[in-house]
C-alpha cells in the first residue's frame, strides 16, 4: 500500500511538472498550439498562419458578454483582410460559462449571430491554463494573463504575440482597432 502511494505521488508530481513547466518551452509561436473547436474538431493555430488572430476568452453570463456584438463586427470588418477572431469560452471567472459546448454555441448564434470560430471550453488562468495562455504570458508579460472574461490577445500573421487588451477594452476601442490594423497581413 505504501509503495502504491509513492508511485501515485510520483506520477502526480511528474504530471504537475509537465503541466507547469513551460511545456511550451519548445513553442516559438502561437502556431505551435492547438485547440479543439466548439464542434469537437481539431483546431490547430497553424491553420491561421499568415493571418492576425484576436484570441478572446469569453463567457455567456458576464457583464462583458455584450462584447460578442463588437467582436462579431470586428470579425466582419477585417476577416477579408486577414483577421480571425477566436472565441475561447472559459468558466474560470465567476462561473459565468457553465454550459456545454452545444449550449454555448447556441447562445452565441441566437443572441449575437456569432460565426467566428470558437473553441471548446478551456481553462485560461492559473497553473492549469491551456498552454497557449501560459506561452502568451511568457511572451507578453504577467499582465497579459486573463484576469476576467473577455481578455484579448493579439497574434500576428507570423504567430508572434503582439499585444493584449483587458476586459474593459471594447472591440471597437481605437487602441484595439489600431493594433489589429497594424497586425493585418500586408
């Protein structure tokens, strides 16, 4: 029994090391990461190579949920010029995204006519954060870690982390649209 506990603890420690080590140490760009789409299909960031990507952790029951409208407008305005808005539902803050992927997708389509790509629900903060978010924090600094829903991380066409924007920055804010326009492929 004692040996079993030691083995279990060693395995847990190894898993913790794997999760907290920048297992993203080999990552050189956002294109090295992958998500799963809200529909359950593989969603490698490499598929967005050559495009600017605004990655936004979202939640359906947040005071900032109305930003979905602005994100959809941003997507419609710039997608033909090479912008992808990528919604990443998360229940990390205030348990404001409790639904299933199907419920989240329906909520977004019915209430905001969202047609930009979205991922499965993800952990975006803390030690268990998706590796993309840990990498982005290493690249852009600790203030870029999502502190609430609707944090935004801008990725350039080359996969480089360009900038981050707090939840309070609306998708239509001048500083965000200027950054998006500067990041669009030439």
